[in-house]
């Protein structure tokens, strides 16, 4: 039995004093309304209505239940209206999780621009490089998460807002000292700076390249490993070795010549910038507006515009 529909049918019958009037108001057949009343009385184990050939009236317990239904249905309608208004209103606070390096470089200015456009919406941003798989967004109160890695198995909905390309680069001083590698085979003779995203796992010592339609995997070695691309950037700038770095953190360095790309004929990996959220349906307007703004802001990434 659909209790809410049965309560609505009973309330309409009681208010109209007839099954036909209730059926017309509800857009149902008289037989369906009769069935709802029978199910409700059977469920409660009492007679709610006195029926005669000329009229329908409430029993004593029916009057009490009618009053109760009126309060409950009114409260339900009020709550639904309030929630619907909250969904459509451009107000409230969006709680966001984002990576430290990317967030520190670009999301601060994006948040400021968004808040100027939508002054009624606040942004609470938490920057962390912790794996999203270890964090329950809903349990921790987050509305959205921004990530730059493959999260196809995260169980969350995702919207892609941009792309990050990784570049094999080095400082001119290192190239002058060690020579410039021309192919992946040359990397065996170079000091490589390693990116370690997970402290419980070994540093990645296999670099992948695309060349001539094929994927090449090359084992590299190095004595320096870090979990921060910003720290690896500083190490590369100091001439310590070759590094695979995302273009969002080295755009200015490449423009000024502080870093140079090497092995340009060999394409390196790219990652999608995605906004993740628990539900696609009934996404609050505040979250939807922020996602749309980020997609607009990173359509042409700021490090490329620079």
C-alpha cells in the first residue's frame, strides 16, 4: 500500500463527502479511490468512513485521523517546497576538496571570480593530496571534489572540465652537464626525478611515451623521489635531473627558459581535470553553478593563456 496516496485519497473523500468528488480532484478513477480507502482501513484495522447511499461521513476515529492527515500532508508540502526552493536558489556554501598544488596555483583566483559573479554562494575549500578512494565525500560533508587522476572506479559522478599535459623537462644547466636525451633509451644514462604519489607504494620508475602510434615503456632510475610536483619543479630548476611535470606548474618556466622540454617527438601522458560529485540528479543549484563556472574557467587553461 502507498500510505501517502491512501492518506491523500482519504483526506479528499472526507473533505468532499464523496468518493466521486475525491476521484475528480485527484485525477483518479472512483474505483482506485475506493481501493485506497479499503487498504487504509484494513491497514489501520478501523472504519474511518460511514457510507450511505446519499452521503459519506467520518467516524469518530476517522475525524481524528483526518485531522492528523491534514497536519502531516501540509507539513510534507511545506518541506517539499522548502527543499525545492533550496535546490533552485543561488545561495549557500559549497564545500570542495581539491589537490594542494593545483588548488594553490589556480583555484584561489577562480573562487574569487566565482564569488563576484554569485555573491550569495560561499566556497569552503579543503586542499589535500589524500587519495579520494579513502575519503567518503558525503560522510565528510563535501559537495564536490576536484581531481587530476583517473577516477573511473571511484563510484562518483564526474564532469570533465579540462586537461593537463605532462612534459619531460630539465634546466638548461642540467642539459649542458649531462647532455640532451633524444629517445627513451637515452634515459638510462640520466638522473631522473621521480614522482611518488602514494607513500605506501614504491616510486614510479616506469615512464610511458607515445611515438609512431606505439606506447613505449622505459624504466628510469634516480635518487630523488617526492610526492609534490611543486617540490620536483624546484629540484628540476636547481639542475638535479630530468622530471616529468604537469604543464600547469611549469608554464612560466618554459616561457622564460628556466626549464626546457626534451624529447619533444615523444608524447607524454595527459590527465583529465574532473569535478566529482555524489549524485547527478537533484544536484543543488549552488554546486551546479560552481561546476559550470569551473568548466568555463578552464576551457582554455590559464597556464596555456599565459
